[in-house]
C-alpha cells in the first residue's frame, strides 16, 4: 500500500469522491431506490459518520491550542486588533457579495417560477415543523445582532468546549493567550505547554486526514445511494441557480482577492485549497472541515500558523458566504413559487438579513435551511408557507449543502491568505510550489 500514500492526498480524496458517487448510483440502479437507500445506510453511513466523528474530535482542541499558540506567536496583543479588523471587514464584504450573487441567479434562472408546491408530502411537512421548532429563529435584525454579540462571551468556557460552541471558544482562547503574554516570565511554562499541544494537534490532524479518502467514499456512496439524482428532476433549476452562483462567487470574488489584490496565481490558490474543498463537499460541514482547512492553509498555501489558527476558526463560524447566498436564493424561490411581489427595498433587506442570519450559523449540515424562516419573513411568507417551502427543499438539501460548504471554506482560505500577506505572515514560495499538494 506504500504506492497509495505516495499519491498526493487531494488526488486520493478526489478518487474516493468519484468512486463513492459511482458506487451509490450503481447500487441505486441495480437494487432500486428503496433497497439501495437501506443498503448504503447500513454500511456506508456508519463509515462516513465515523470519519466525521474523527475530525470533529479534533475541532475543539485544535481551535483552542492553535489559537492560544497563535496569540503567543504574535507577541503583542495589539496586533490582534489589526488582524481581527481586517479579517472581519473582508468576511462581511464577501458575504454581502455572495448574497448578491444568490439574488442575481435567482432573478435570472427563476427557480421558483411555476413550481408545483403541492408535490410536498405530509411526512416532509411534519419533519420541517419539528426542525423549525428545534431551531428557534433570531427575530429582528437588532435581536440577531444582540444575540450574536452575547453568544461570543462564554459564561462557562468548559461547557462551551463540551458543546462545541466555536465563537465562545475563540473568545476565551484569545483572552487566555493574552493572559499568558502579560504574565511575562511566570507565563512561559504554560506558553511552552500550549505551543507543544498546538504542534501535537497539527500532527494528529495530518494523521486523521489520511483517512479522508475512505470517509469521503462512504459519504458520497451514502448520499447518492440514498437520494440519487432525483434532485435534478425535482429541483433542477434551484440546484443550477445555487451551483452557478457559488461557482461565480468563488471565481470572481475570491479570484479578485487572490489575483488582483494580492497578485498571486489563482490556479495555485485553488490547487492548494482542493483537499479542504473535497472534504467540505462530502461532509457538508465547515466545522468538520476545519482541521483540513487549517492543514491546507499552512502546508499548501504558505499561511503562518498564527494567522491560520486565528482567522480560520473565526471564518468557520462567521464567514458563511454559501449560507448567505442560499438564504437570498431561498427567499426568491419562495416569492416566485408563492406568487409574492418583490420590491427593490425587499432585495436590500433580504441581503442584510441573510448576512446577519449567516453569522454564527452552526457549521453542520442543513442548519442554514431551517434558519431561512427569518429571511422568508422579509418577503411576506407566512408561518405555514415557510413550513411548506422548507419541506420542499429539505429532502434534497444535502446536495445543495455540499456547494454551500465548499464556498464557505474557500472564502475562509481566501481571506486568510490576504490577511497573512498583509501581516507579513505569508510564505509565497510554499504557495507557488509545484509539489505543494
């Protein structure tokens, strides 16, 4: 098996992705939809879940140790202000642009026009109601802002780590790192421990990532074996609008950042990000992809560990370009399907609400769909109509979520690359290296 591990990881992951998709579709064709769904759920889903659990295992300790280590590497707490300000400003700008691409594609393709809303079944309606009840909506724009601010400060850091609440973990890790810095000599032993722990977590991440081809294979076999390509028949226009909008956003928005602003080769950027993109596509989770994203940033793109460990965990939580794009697209889909009129001011409000709703969205599959109730209220969709729209989309959301997650993590890496270069924490030789991936 030595020959297998000599192949670049991204190539092995792509092989796993392709073979998984082919396996799922063949099983569905040979066994029939129901039998194939049961078959892949029995063997492929547990393997895929085990892979996701492995990388989820890394997320909290990786964020905490590498972020503390990153703060220590800066040496001056004041540098955090410059770094954080630049990252946040870019995250907000790219998210607003992403919503615009979603609204543009929704207006051009008209995914909801003439859509038959009676196709939804009772079981999907009940499932949508249950999911909406389990995901309370943030309310007004002011309430969303207030809830986001309050959620950053943990009342119990240990509980935040146990629950995997990323924003509070980031806040506490930064404050803890600052505390070690200002402790001077007394804090040096603890600083050595945190630096060693961060290094050990990065090595463990590389070990776990070697299982990615198997995990990706199982996840793709499960998704396509269970769902098939029926989405293309049922929600083809919605799928096309989302995938085209995500592709355009990644190509133009991130292309401008990398090629025009940073004057770096765009091909090398996407080549360096492909490992993380493949894992994001298969897991549909920004948080689960975070270890691979950080590995790509440092190993392939030349981003320093201090920048990667601070900018990327923050991005995995608040930089949800794909999610914001989808929120705008859902609003237009609903308005078109239900025959609701749209005004210019409504487009603006949708863009603002979609951006705010996406901030702090949990990086787990399909959660953004159930937060759409807030955005749908902007276009005058009633509570019952909201359940109907979400019930229509939910059975197929996994395939839609794949594109959203790829967009999210690509944005994280683009912003991290920019911040690293501006802060003098960027190795261009690694970025341009032919054998970087």
